C-alpha cells in the first residue's frame, strides 16, 4: 500500500432506495454525517464527503454495492444478504447484521393455479433477478430451473406465459397480490449487512476495525431507541 493510499479516506458504499432510508438512524448514531444531498434521491452526485474527513461515501445501486466492495472500489459497504447470496464474492467479509431492511426471498406463482405445485415438478421456468439463488434452490429439490433473467416487473411474467413461477424479494406481499400471485415458499429471510473488503481489512486494519465498531455501537443504540419508543 502506498503512502497516498494510506492517507486517502476510506470509502463506504451505500445503496440507493429503501435500505438507505432505513439506514438513516444507524448512520446518525455512528457519529459521522454524510453530506446532506447524499440522502436525497434526486441528487445526481455519486460521491460525498462526510463529517469525518477520513471517510467518504459513494451511493450506488443496491445490487452493485457488493461488487464495488469486492473489487476494491470501496473499502466497506451496506447491502442486503440477498446480494451476498447471489454473488458469493470470496473477497467479502460480512461482520455485522444491521437488522434493517427486513424482507424475504420467496417463490410465488399465480393464485389458485390448479396444476402441480412447484416442488412436484422436474422442470420449471423461473423469472427472477436472482439466477444463482433460484438455480441452487430448485436444484436442491431436483428441479431443473430454466431462468428468465429479468431486472424488474417479475410479477408480469407468469400472466404473460413467460414463466411458471417467480423468485423475488417480498416485503408485505402487496405487489404479489395486486398482480394475482401468491407466495408459496420462502427461500431465505433477508436483512442488510455491513460488508468489508478483505484486502482493505488486512492493509488498514485499525481504521476498518474502528469503523466496524462504530457501526456495531450504532446498531445497538438504534435498537435501544426503538425499544424506548415502543
């Protein structure tokens, strides 16, 4: 590691959207604050300073956080466990469950479908943005999954005869119900995790470890505050 790299700010990759909103109380309790427009979804900036000169934030798509951290574009990041399951990067270490962004990856199919249930078939066409997770899940049940790889609007696929079932993130299930689908199986329960680049942890251990502890303490403080509010 060069002297310039050693003196450069650590980079924290944060996801846009739902997780970033849920992360706000945790970020507050860490003791550093990102620039105000970092939490503004309309801002076109991608990199932001924080109140700590030793830490910058980059804001990227939730599916890209793990890639930025795995390839060294960021030293540390926040992403859903679904992303870690899908990509399974060996260069990532996930030391902390942040306990936010709770949802699940599930299998869903048209409501009231009278054909053989998914677990009773040998082959299925599956619409999903999680091809690796879907293949592993159905392979464990001796089902050959033909993947229709979509990045959104999975719920349309069964109605348009593109797929038999979908595999997607589910929170309340309202989107499934609105599109005539029912949840038939939960693959995994998901929360957001703090992730670290293993090389960064080796080359800047004190700084990275201190940042992990700040997040650990912030999660505990957020939990206490939520308990008091309840």
